[in-house]
């Protein structure tokens, strides 16, 4: 997990804020990138701080069209 933490610090430059300040989607993307580098998912989710189910939910939905985009635009 020390190696994962070191990679997290390197990747943190591409995100605005600490892991706790990121959206769950951003945390999942971060975790996905670390998994692609060969780290074990169980170790990654402990360090990144997201539940495994949340990770899988967001990975499954990467690249899918946001069906609520019109609603979100009205809110903001």
C-alpha cells in the first residue's frame, strides 16, 4: 500500500484536491487508473477511500451518456 500511496500522490496533480474532496466518480477513475498500472483493487479502494460497489458502478458507466444532463443544466 505504500507504493499505491506514492502513485496516488503522483496522480493527485491531475485532480483538484485530496481524495476525500473528489466526487465518487473521480475517485473511481483514479482507482481505475491505478488498477491499470497493476495494483490490486482491494488495496486501491482502501487507499482511495471508496466502496468496491461504488467503484464497479462508476467503471461500468464510464463513457455512457449522462441521461440527466438536461436536468443538471437546469439546476445550475
